[in-house]
C-alpha cells in the first residue's frame, strides 16, 4: 500500500499483507514492513533521512545489485563495515555498522529456501554466497544486512530473479523472529578465510550457529582492540564466542589475532569445533 510518507523524494510503501508460506497475520498484528526506493548509491547511504517519516525501524534490509569481476551469477548476503584505513566503497575507515547475527542467518536461509523451489529452478546454476563484512554504510545505528543479486547486468535484468529476491526479503522478516526465539543458538563473530566466507557459510547453514561480523584473512593484521570492541558492541545479540577459520588463517595472522582476542572475556573456538 502506498502511504503519504516520503523517503528520498519517493513514496514509502507499507506491506499489510503478503503472499507467504506461513500465515502472516500474527506477524502484522505486532510488526510492520515498509518498502522504500532510492536512486542514491546504497553503499553511501550514511543518512537514512527517516526523520520526516516518523518511522524508527528495528532492522534494515538493503536489496542491492552485486558486481564482481568474474560476473558469476549469484545471490548473496552480508553485513557492512570497513576494516582498514581505506573506505573507497562507502562508509568510514575502520568503522563497522550495527548488525544482527540472527538477521544475517535469516537472510541466507531464506535465499536458500527460495532457490529450492521448483518455481525458481531456472536459477539452479546461481551460487548462494555469504560474504565477509565489507563496504558502506558503516555509521548506521540500526542493525542491517545487504541481500544482493549478482553479478552483472545480465542477472539484474531477469525479472524472475527480482521476484526471488523480493520473496526472500519478506520471508527474512518472519524467519528473523523465529530464529530470535531460539535461545540455544550460539552467536559468534568470525575471523579468517576469504571474501566468500565458505566456512562460516557452512556453519550458519548446517549448525545451530549465527554469525554477525566476519573479518577475512587479509584484514586480520589490521585488527586492534577498538575494532574487536565494535564487533562485540555493534552486534545486537550477546556474542558467545570468537570463531576462527583455522585453516583459512595463516600462522603470522594467528600470532597477531589470538593474543588480541585473549584480551576479551569471550571464548575462542575453531570453526571445526561445532559438530
């Protein structure tokens, strides 16, 4: 439903009912979903400009295009922030956004769910990826994730791929509340591995684990106490453990990382320890 509210000079939409696998009526009795469109680059969206709307969201999901040199067809999700002194792709240097481990797990789970439906079988050759934390915005205080369609104009123009993403976005809202009610899920932040965080993807997909920030191996030596504090303090949930992709982290990086993590009262675990 189109509202009278404006966001970035466009009408803001409110979803009252949706087509879902589950009965959405109980959700909408206590929650609302708003849809806003903008021409502004999302990675530079440091000011949400929500004051005029009167809306104060609990969570944000950015539906975005993804571009890569390989142009591999993919659906992806990740959290935002910068690990280094550079901020070429939005945000501020050495600043992490606010995040929710449950929201990231929900986003990944719902993309996977949609890809498994016969209705979307034409996308069986698309990869499903969890990316490490990267790019802006980094200063938003509302926990957020990016959910992306990649990785070239060929994929961006596929209407049905957009439908898959839209359905996954809506289901993510429902899935988040479901995951949030599971008190047995371990919450972690990750270290090591590559940009496409395969070990952490395996964890959130197969285990009762949810992860917020993921620092890839090539930024580990940039880490200091302030960045670790951001990982902990900017995660909506209480963090139960530091998780290291042991094989995806070399000896020199471990020598920098482990003494740093030992300064915090948080258990350190290897990714392979989760059975």
